[in-house]
C-alpha cells in the first residue's frame, strides 16, 4: 500500500510540474513559481504523514 501511495504522489507531482513548465513558457512566471512551490510541497509533506 505504501508503494501505491508513492506512485500516486509521484504521478501528481510530475503532472503538476508539467503544468508549471507550461505556465513558465507562457510568461506567467509568478504562477509558475507558485505551482513549483506546490510541487515541492507534494514531494516533501508525505514524509511527515504517510511515509513515517
């Protein structure tokens, strides 16, 4: 079950990072930085809750 959670979180992070790249290419730098911060939080926060 832990591996399933890791795979789902990884897929969400990759999709969100792709959206940030799209925003960056459209010259929406502030939005892209906010989405990159969101992606980093998706990658870091599970270590404090799910993956103890």
